[in-house]
């Protein structure tokens, strides 16, 4: 069966989101702000973290969003952890599960359960630089461009259909830190925008892996 998300006949007025964070949560904050500023019609049902010290949890609490912490240490294996996490998420019956700096690799079973409803933001112009240390690798390669990608999550790491990308030119004097700052600024614009497209019924997941919608955003 081909999973579909939010076709024309399924348009959502108020998108239900569950957001997963591990750290600082600047993208989470951008989504919260977009909702508060009424640029995005959505409800964040819960923010869930594997890290009890994630600052993203503080941001969620400040916005009166329910939070949950699921520490991996108490689970014997990834599959058990992911199964518990998946059950918690499924209880919310969200329209979209948003990975926002969630630093765990999710098991195939988890991904398959939510395929088409699970998105991630990655700090590179995929398919370039999947994985970690994208800024360092881009600068070491003398790359001319960098940016960020929002994509559907599939079992293969950072390889799912790309929904949208935002690009910048790498300056000769860019450092890893400056490139990170500049890219993350783009992320905080792009992620709420893509989620809004979901709320507007503009994004459909295709199992064939063809990006249905690519909007390069340069400013
Ligand atoms: C972002 O740069 C995102 O691309 C990557 O993790 C980082 C999370 O940042 N997946 P934050 O926690 O949203 O500030």
C-alpha cells in the first residue's frame, strides 16, 4: 500500500504534532513561535526527549506543552526503547512526527510504523553529507554551497525523500561555527514553513522516493 499524507481530500486545519528533541531545541522554538504568531495552524501535543537535560524540554514547558522523557538507559535494547517510544507517540495519534535535533537512530520497525508521517531536518544539502559533522566536512572539501534539508525519514539514514532545502553560499572566511550559525538560521525559517505546507495539504509522501515538492528557499 502506498502511504499518503494529507491529500487534497484530507486537508487539516489544525495539524497535530509530536516533536522529538535531544538538545537545545532552537527548531522547536521556531515552530512554537510560528504557532504563537499564527503563521502555522498546529498544536504541539507533546515534546518527547531521550535526554532529561535537553533545553528543548524547558522551552516546551515555558510554552505549556506537555513533555515526556524516555531515557534509553533503562531499556535493554534499541528495539524495546523504540517500541515504547512508538506506543507513546501513537497514543497522541499525531498527524506529523517532527524530529528536531533528536540524536538517536531510529529502528526500522519504528520508522516503518510511522512512514510518511515522520520528518527530519538535516544540516546539509542532502544527498550531500548525510550523518554527522556536516559543517566540518563541507569546509574541508572546499564546498561552495551548504544549507539544510527537510526530508521524510526512511530506515536508511538521512536518505528519505527530500521535501525542501534552503541553501547558502559558503564564504571564504566561514568557520565551522559561523557556517553552523548561518545554516541554523535557515533551518529555523524552513522547518515551520514546511510544517505549514503539511497543514495546508501540500505535501504527499511517495513510497517511490520521488520528492513531490522541492522549494529551494534562499532567504
Ligand atoms: C539542527 O541543526 C538540525 O539540523 C540537526 O540537529 C540540530 C538541532 O538543533 N538535526 P536544535 O536542537 O533544534 O537547536
